[in-house]
């Protein structure tokens, strides 16, 4: 069964578009609780225990989890990543590996294999700077999901992604500069969205969506609205909810009238929710996470009709 | 000592700008020899033995090696990667980890830590789509080298990198479209080169170069010439020599009159050189690699004066 079909069925079953980011941090106060670090022998064990407890207490409320591989690389804990992905799947939760890989040819094939066959994720994120050469090897796994960066949630995303540019097809010369009169320009991220729409033309759809998704920072609601008009059949992964400041109102434009079209990620906001309220002791981090997800679902479902 | 100083000293000592790409392939005919795969118990051992033999036979001819992490992830052989990096360093060869990581905030910090402290590379490649937020955490390691993608060697690099765009500073509105009269446009990769030049303004230089390098496909000599004019103080990593078709003549514009300014990568062309000539049996892959590097140095040094 294709990723997009599984995702939509999960969303409809659980009435939830919340994606739980699993980005373990071991060395920052108020993140993975100290007692867990002291109880275990190494980061692999600590992270796995932490992730499993989170999944155990939230699997019925979320369609998907999103581990960011950077943290597993940083703690040399790829084993914990693999076991987390396996565990989530056993609990009936989909997995989206946030790896933002990008390369070409057999190197890109190696990355796709690593994401889907070594780490065994059901979907992953990709950076589209290389063009289709960096996307095709991922698309060759026809049942897997791919989310391409379009407009990222960070402030300096404007430096490059917001440059106004002109469609390639209108120009075909070797020059690096151009002087033109009267032309319509669009921002780079709009062109990236157009490329994704083009690359996905032949893909199978389920309830109007295919496996080639996109990433748009939840912090940019104006941009999101325009991107949705272009990449009409892509599921939009929306990071930046909570800790980065985006609200339920900001992300409503991603969704159609059946409440489909997006998944909303929160990582720190859920994982370390125990830390935001005196109500919870550190060992109640899974209960705090569950409450936080319920709150997110309630807030988001006011704006979308699932 | 900073990466760029070590690199330049190595280049001048060895009179070589050749970068040996260490991209192990185990499942393709004519790549890592069969007898090595049969002799060893697992990919970690096979890859490490292969890489060590290559380094043993070439370390006096090359300033730097470039493992692409995709292949080590694909074969679940991160251990071989770490040991290869350590071994190269012991033999007096620098290491550039080709990982093209890209993210923001604490996630980006985690990637920088993984590249420099877990895998222990002396330099790495980065994708600049996020803007400075995705670069700064790497630059915070002030002695390490960073190479940002500008114009990649693959055919579809034109889809996005070659779009004509306009500098952000000239426009500051919320619109996603723009109608303007008479304006100077430059391609996206030119703007990326300008951003890199801007981000590197405060960096220390050695013989005119700093630690923030760039990546330009050796297959694009026309573009290379223009990029060199903009990013004047960046070492240029030039992939695409050999297997991808670029020649010594194509890459000359990267270099100044002391022969400095670039490193020229070849991976398959050197690693699997044994396969191109009847002269060598599979177990002579290290001798074939050495010959190939000598040939590359001879060809390249006709065009640059070291």
C-alpha cells in the first residue's frame, strides 16, 4: 500500500494531523530527563527508552512520527533510530525520517537505499537543489513518501529561497547575467513548488494526493497559501508549530475541505512538554506529551474538518 | 592550525590538487574486487581494507580524501567511515566528508557535531538552501573546512540552480510575484556564490583563502570562470573529473597564478582504475589507483603552476 494511502487512512482513523518529532537531546537542561540518562548505559539505550515511552503513550493519537537523523548521528545512536522506527511501525504509526539528503546518480541511490532499506523509514525529507536527478532515485521506491523542502521555517530562509526568479523555459543561453524588460518574476520557493508539481505529474493519487510531498515552514502562512495553489496534490509537512511560534490558524491553508493535505510537526513542544508545567515530574514526560498532543489536535481541528 | 592552511601546505608539499573520492560500491561488477568481499566477514571490514590499501598506495600523492557518507550509510558501515578518516589522518592526508547536510538551529548544530566530532572529518560539504542559519553552526568550528554547493555537476542542476533571479536587497515585499521593468538578473548559483562571499567576510585567510569553500561541478567551465570572480577567496572543490567527463583544461579557471584555489575530485576513476586496463589484475587496484593519480597530476599540472 502506498505511503500516502496509509497516511490518509491513519489521519482519518485517528482524526489527527499531528506529527510527533523525535529529536532527542541529551545534554541540555530540561530535555531528556536526567534520571533516564543515569539509568541507562549509553545514548542508544537512553534515546530508545525515551522514544518508546513517548510512542507507547501517544500512538493512538498520531498518524506519524518524524525522527530527525541529525540527533541520532550526533549521539552516534543510529541503532536507537532503527529500533525506534521498527517500534513505531509495530504500534501502527508511520515513520518519516527527516534527513534532507541530496546527491546525484549512484550516490543518491545509496541515500534512498539507506533511508528506506537500512533505516527502514516509510518516508523521508529531501533537498531539491540538484533538480530531478536528486529526487528520481527516491521516487523509484514507488510506495514510499518523499517530502521536498520548499520554504523552510527559519529567518534566513529568505536569503536564497525568497529571491525573485524567472522560469528556465523562458531563457536558454549560456550567460550568467541578463538584462530584460518587463517580465513576470516569482520567488525561488514558488519555482521549487512548480518543479515538484511537474515531477509528480505521473504519480498515482489517493483521495487527490500522491507520494511526493513538500515541506513549508508553519511560520509562513501567506506563502503557504500560494504554495498550496501550485502544488495541489502534495501532502504538506508543516514544521515550526509550537516552539517556533506557528499557531493552528497559520496552517489552515494547507488543508482541503475534508481536512486532508497536511501534517503538522511539533518536536520539543511535545517531547519536553513535562517541562512547561509544574503539574508534571520528569518521569511523567509521556503523560505530558499525550496531553500536549490532545491540546494540539483540539486547536488544529477547530480550523480543519476531519 | 586551520583547515585551509593545512590544505595549502599539503598541496604545495605534494604538488598535487587531486582529491581522492572514497565511495565504496560492493554490489556492482568491476568495483570493489570480489576476492576482497569474499575474504572479509562484512561490509565494514571489506570497505576498510579497500580504503586502507588505497590510502597506503597514494598518500604521498594527494593532499586530501573525500569519502561520501551516502555509501557508508547504504552499507551500514559508519564504523568503516570513522576508521578510514582516522587512518587517512595518521598517514598525513586531510579528510573532507561529503555529506551535504542542511538544517537549522540545534539540529544543524547536531549535524556539525556529527561531522567534526563523531566522524572526526577535518572538512565537510553543506547545502546552502536554508541561508546562513544552515551554515553558521558549521562555521563555529573555526578550524574546520566547509564547502557549500553552488553549481553541481549533474544535468538537471539547471532546473533550479540556473534560474535567473534578482538580489533580495532590491525587493522587500510580501508578494510571491513581481512585475518589473528593466532589471539585471543573475542565475541562482551566482547568487549562492555571492552569499558565500558575504558570509565569509570576517574569516581569517591564509595565502588569500579562508575555510569557507564552494563546490562547482568540473563539467561547467564557463560557469566556473564567473563563480571564481565572485567567490575570490574560497577554495573550490571540483567534482566530476574523469567518470563525469571533465578534463584538466575545464578546471583551470579555479586556480590562481600560484596554482592554488581548487581541489579536483575523482572517485570511480581512481578507485576502480584497475578495471580500465588489462594491465592490472583485481588485486592490483591500489597500484592502478596510484598510476591514475600520477596521470591526473601530470594532466592538471600542465595547466596550473604549483
